C-alpha cells in the first residue's frame, strides 16, 4: 500500500501538467479558426490580388519569411516571461473596429491592416507586451504583404513615370539618340515610347524593398545598417528602372522598334532587377569595407 500511495501523486501531477498544455493548444486552434472565419473574405481577396497583380506578387513571400523569423527565434521566445495584459483587449477592440469600418466603406486596406492590429491585440492579451516586443520585427514585416491603397499607388506611380522619362530623355541624346519628351512620352525618330504604369518601376521598387529587408535581416546584425539597406533600395530601384527605359530607347533606335515590347522588354525588366540586387549587395560590401563589423560576421 505504501508503494502505491507513493507512486500515485506523481501520476496525478503529470496528468495535471499535461492538461494545461493541451488546453493551450486548443485555445490557439480555436482562435485560429475564429480568425480564419472572420477574415476569410479579406484573405481570399488579398491572395487573389497577389496572384493576379504583378505589382504585389511579392506578398506571397512576406508571411512565409515572418514565420521563418519566428521559428528561427523560437528558443529566445521560449525564454520570454509571459505576462498577459488586459490592454491587449483594447487593441483587439480597435482592430475589430477598423475591420468594421473597412468593410462598411469597402476600403480593402483598412480591412487588411486590421488583421495586424487584431494579431497584436491577441498577442498582448494572452502573452504580454514583452512577447510582443520580441516578435515586433516579423509582425511589422507583415505590413509589406498589404497592397497600398489605389489613391496612394497612383500618387507614387505617375511621378515615377515622369522621373524615368526625364532621365531617359536626358541620357539618350548623350548616346546619339535625338528625343523629344512630352510628359511621360518619349518621341524617338523611330517611334514614340510611353512610360506606362508598368514601366514606372513601382513593381521593382516594392519587390526590391521587401528583399532588402530580408537581405538585411539575414546578412547584417546592425539595426542601423539594416535600415540603411532598406532605404537604399528605393533610389537603386528608381535608377535601375530609368536605365531600363534608356535601354529600351536604344533597342528601338538601333535595332528594331518591335523590341520595345514582348520578350525583350520583359527580359530587360528581369535583368534590371537582378542588377538592382547586385547593386544592393555591392553597397553592403562597400559599407562593410569602410566600417568593418568589429564583432565579426
């Protein structure tokens, strides 16, 4: 009898220890199902836009990389002291209000952004502010998966079109090609080139900015240099797109006007994007040659 009495408490203790673990799993599963049900139309439309709109096709990689970062930091996150805070309920309520406003006003950006607010609120509510600060980077990175509003997109696209056409109309005469520019239209002796929305560089700009953040996280430990690389992706993408327009003008003038469209036009886009990545890498190497990482890389 004494042996039985001695062995029973540990069994009860193990059963008690397993129960909260399963309880936590069911809570996560339940919350996940509720979020999917609540945001199913929003997420379905978002994924559809990633699939059909080349300007935002990089959105597929954003949640995958955010999940990778959390998985890579799992040991550090396991050591974070959990201190659930009721202030998370206020953030959760704010996110739900933004979702309602977005759906009532048919504003896709608000409805999509509300998901990030809701995720932040749930994290603070159940895990605490310390845990939320620990996952702040992957949470903030998710913003890049949300397409910017159309009104903002148009305000960015047209100035980029004008900038690319101005740079091309300035450089082409240096290369022996006479041009006349009217707005975003470059008139060459062979034909007129219009720097359309697809040639504005906004697609490569957003994709390169996303990849610059990923590259900085994987290859650099300095937060300041990570931010610098992300910001540097903007002028690099703009410069690369301007060179693409110049290259198109040279193809039209010295080879075949038909090369301004089709395979060669698309190939130029990919080539300039690869060149942009190379410039970003060379910038990083150059900075590290001037200011070496004292801790070693």
